[in-house]
C-alpha cells in the first residue's frame, strides 16, 4: 500500500464543501478512500445522504475521531507560507488527514487495533455524535477526539447550555406609560440580576461563563413594549440541572426557556504531552460509549471559523507522529 500524502489529502478534503447539513460528498470521498485502502467501513446513516464513518482493520481498542462538517461559508484550499488555508483546514479536515495518516503508519508497523470514527453535524447539534454513541459496541477502550489544540492534550472543557429569557408586558401609548408595562425594562432588570450573580467554579475548568448573545423586543419608539427576549449561552462546569435551578430567582421577571445543553468534561492526559483546558465545546461529552476520552489535534482554534483559517503543513506531520505515539502509549498493557 502506498504511503498517504497527508497535506494532499487535507487539500482534497478542504476543496469539498461540507457545511453542516451538506456533508454527503465528503462522507462519500472519505469512505471510498478508506475502503480502497483495505479498511472495513461501516456507514452509520444520520439524515438524507449524510453518514458517519467507522473504519477498522480489526477490533479497534483505540479510535481516532473527529468531524467532517464545517461552519459556513465554504472557502477552497490554497497553499501559502507553508500552510494550507481554507474552510475546515484546521477544524477539522487536516485532523482527518493526519488521523488517517497515523492509522496507516501504525498498520505498516503491524498495529491493527486502531480504528477511525468520523462524524457529521458537530458544528450544529451533534446529530452524528449521538448516532455514533448509540451504535457503539462498547469494545473500544480509548477515543482520541481530534480538535485544534495546538498539539497539546486537552484536560477538559466547559459544557454549554443555551437558554432564552422571555419577558411579557402590556402595550400602551408611550405618552401614557402608566397604562402599560415595559417588557424590555423587565428583561433588563433580569439581565442585571443575572450579571450580578456569583458563578460556580471548577478547579480545573474554571468558572461558569455566560454570553448574552441576542436581544429582541419592542414595537416602535412610541409604544410601551409588550414582549422582549434574550438568547443566552452559558459555558457550564456543573450539571445542567444546577444551572437551570440557579435561574429561578429571575422567574418573577421573565420566563426561562431551556433550549439544549452539552455537559462539561474532564479528560485524561498522558506524560510527554503539554496540556491545557480549551474554551470551546466538542462532541467528546456525547461519545460516552467509546471508552476513556482524550483530545488532541494540530492547528489553532483561534483561526478556526475565520476567513484566515489555516493549518501548518509541519503541524500536520507532527500530528501524524503524535497520534501514533498516543495510540502506542494507550495500547501498552500498563495503560489498561
């Protein structure tokens, strides 16, 4: 079997538009590539022609995993300054390529206990990860989730909880405010109360955070506003029930609508690797049936989702070596 050109594969994948919900083409390319190289490939249907890919050479004890989808807009690949630029170059198509490259190098050395799991939908809703977790056989001992960690192991990350606050008032002519009730003023009071709350902190992950990401309400400047709402995203470090319970004091002013959440996670690290807590949220908390979870990847989250997203070719090659090293350490008898 010929050796895998990891930078070339990265460019090929970046040149395929796989905006979340439109991953069918990249799914087909990756699945066909792995089958052509002799892997047993299971396509896990998600929606329409979108599917996850589980590829193995035997019974995988260690699985490298990441996602095939990207945020919009699509930006094709270009090479400049020793780096591959384009949408998904670091988040996470360079990771796909480096994980396949590592699996191929391990196979060449006689190691076939490493598998690959590539999912759809990570950037919006994680429907692929939820399907993958439901279909796990439970045989895998370790999952190495790929995200741009700058070549470090992630010690963990906060979860997320999206909440909407809805305030209700009564419309009236603004010249007679006593006849109405301002929903916007009630919402502002609730948000002021929220911002004054002390937030719980985790010794590893740090404090809970909140972003007031959207505000809406009102009819016109001369109308007392009857409705107003705020869209909040909490970066959580405790069970979501505790977060929602902490919002009870706001209820005299607003209704609290729970939208969704992903739990926080603490992850394993290994000697010989730098480590850090990352500020973003991933599929890792949802992949509970895939064994002990670790997280590593080339590239920086600081350029992901931007118009200057890129990954250094040298970092891709380093990642191939590091993924091999991680697998070998995890497969040592002492690791189990």
